[in-house]
C-alpha cells in the first residue's frame, strides 16, 4: 500500500481527479504512519478471494474510496446530508418535468380540434409511421401528427415519473454528537465499503483510516461504538460515497 500511496502523492491527480490540499495531507499521514501495516494486504487478499475486483486496481480502489469518504464526511459536519438533498432536488425536478410533459400532451390533445394548427404540424413535422398509421394518415393526416405528439409526451411523463420513483430516504449516518459527526460518518462509510469490498469489516483498518483522515486518535472501540444504533429504531444503512468508481 505504501508504494501506491507514494506514487499517488507524486502526481497532481488521482484517477483523473485533482487532489486538494486536505486530500494530500490525509494520504501523506497514511503513507508515513500506517501504510506498512499488514492489515492492508489482508484486505486486498480477502478482496481477491471474492473474485469481484480487478487485481491490478485493488489498492487504487481502496485509496479512491477513502479519499471520497473523507470529503463526504467533512460535508456532513453541519448536520446536513448533501447527497440526500441532491437526490431530493433531483426527484422534485423530474416530477416537475413530468408535469410539463403532461401539459404538452394536454396541449396537443386540445389543439387537434383546430385544423389550422394541426395542419401546421402535418406540414413541418415528418417522421416514419407504421403501415396502419399510413392508412389513417390518408384520411386524417393532420390529426395523426398531433396525436403522435400527444402520445410521445404522455409516454415521456410516465418515464420521468418512473425515473423519479419513490421519495429518497436518508442514507448517511448523521450523529447527534456534533464534535465527532464527521468521524462517525466516515466510520460508517468505510466500514460498509470494506465489508462490500472484501466481505469483512476490518474495524482496525477503519480506525487507522479515521485517525489519518482527521488527525484524531480512533481505536477499535471507537469504531464499535460509532456503529452501534443510537436508538431502538435507528439502523445503519448501506451507503456509498457519491461517484464511487470501480477501477
């Protein structure tokens, strides 16, 4: 792992993305303080045993996710989940577009009554039609164009609502303890990632990464406590930092 970290620090970018100052401080601490720990090769060996990841990029995958998890954990310090908010906003936008598509479908349904406007679409819009539609067009060609446009926008509205799906739910653990909120979020992110990556939690590795990411002593017991549900109703969700890549 140290060889890979040192190589990453020599460049300005990693996997096509700029490394900012905080990224470099994190990676430098990791390289200097615990990159020689055998835990990293244990994780790689466990991941290799799953057969799910390209052998040549396993070290890069762990480093890439750790960078993203640290950035994302920093962003929840104020108690707000920007990824959740982004997905909420995206859903609102998709539903608004679906409403607009419905409005357009209604417009073309109503405009069919007015032959002059319908003839306009017949004259300027041309696209392939089925044999059945061709037969109808000979009789009422102008109306057919308008109906096709209506049908297109009706289907568009259905697709947009399907894309919006159900309302998103929060996925990032936001701790009530403000001082360590970002560390707790990072612990959840890295624990779930490593579990998915190699089939084991490797809490000691998570503790080491949290310590390096935030220059704060984090041990196995801290990780265990961070992962405990804070209430009977609370449960830890499977989460992933945004834009995670399989390299």
